[in-house]
C-alpha cells in the first residue's frame, strides 16, 4: 500500500477577527511534533497576519477561494497570485458553500484549480453529494460527475488534494457511516486511477463534514482516507489539535 502523508486542513469560513489569531498561534505551537501536514484557511482579511503568526513553523496558511483570472476588474475577488504573494500555500476550490451560494459549476471550479497551480499553490478540490442525491442512491455518480467536470489535466499529488464532503454532513453534526465514507473514498480513488493513472495512488483524499476530536480517530483510520477538511472544529485550537493528534 502507498503511504500518503495525512493532511488536516481547517476552513474557518466567514469566521474570525484579529483576536482569533491567538488560535493560529496555539495551533502553531501545538504541532511542533506533528508528522502530518497541517493547514488553516482563515478569511482573506486575516491571511497576512495568519502567515506571520505561522512563520517558521510547519503550519501552512491558505485561502478559501480564488478567482481564475490573474488580475482585473473583478470586484471583491482575490486571485491565486495574490494569495501566493501574501505567502499562502494553498487554496480551497469548489467548496459546496461556494457551489451553492455563488452558483459555481464544475468548469469554474476546474479553472480555479488551474489558477491555483499557475500561482504555485496546492488546490484542495471539494466534491460531495446533497441529501437528496444521497437518498436517491446517486452519491457515487454525483462524485464521478464532479471529478470528471472539475479535475484539471495534469493533476499531481504535489498540487492537488481532493476533499470528499457530503453536503448534508457539513455543520450538521451528522456523518455518513464508516462503510459509506470508505465506499465513497474507494470510488473516488478508482475514478482518479482511471483518469490519471498511477499518480492517483499518491493523491490525498480528505474527508470533511462534522469532523471533531471525538470522531476523528475512527474516520481517519479508514482505508483511503488521508486526512480531514475541518470547518467548525477548526475555530478552536484545542479541538483542531485533537483532530491533528488523531491523524498523527
Ligand atoms: P464542518 O465543515 O466541519 O463544520 O462540518 C466542513 C467543511 O465545510 O469543510
């Protein structure tokens, strides 16, 4: 079996003021012995200060979204180059909240991942089914469609991470059964293998959706799960560090 270094990534979403930078400092000091990769994506307003707070440590800071273009007349948007220029290392693309709130379709998500690579950033590409899709038994076909539509050509493990996030599990406290998580991850891996060949064995597939310290160890021990994308439980260093410990 191929060894993949786990990644635990926190997504603060639209949460966090400068006072919360203390959580970044606490995560930084709590991961000095971590054997997994650790990242936090704070809101754009805090990226620069978060990078300063993480400087000299293995904590990577990233953004929650980027525009596909290099620069230009796109009010309110931030380019991947701007994130890289600030010192960011990664960007989340295609999060379900962006797909829903901003009607982002697969082709746009793919363009954003390509923009991340152009700027030298790693992209965490999110996919996942709605509650209705799950109930109708469409989970695996939805994942397939999203992978086919949003995975750029030239995906490598160094610059692409996939996050499987069932939309109904995000922020709800609900999680799929371990069998369902394992089946989704195995399916994603096999589709990646079909599309890009052997490199797919090296690409990390994270699980996201109500991961917390109390369920992280059992979820992260499943086959083909290479870490977690964490929303709510990434806001407090003590919770986030509990998840990092489970990944170690
Ligand atoms: P949650 O969010 O951990 O709060 O469920 C996960 C995510 O949206 O990435």
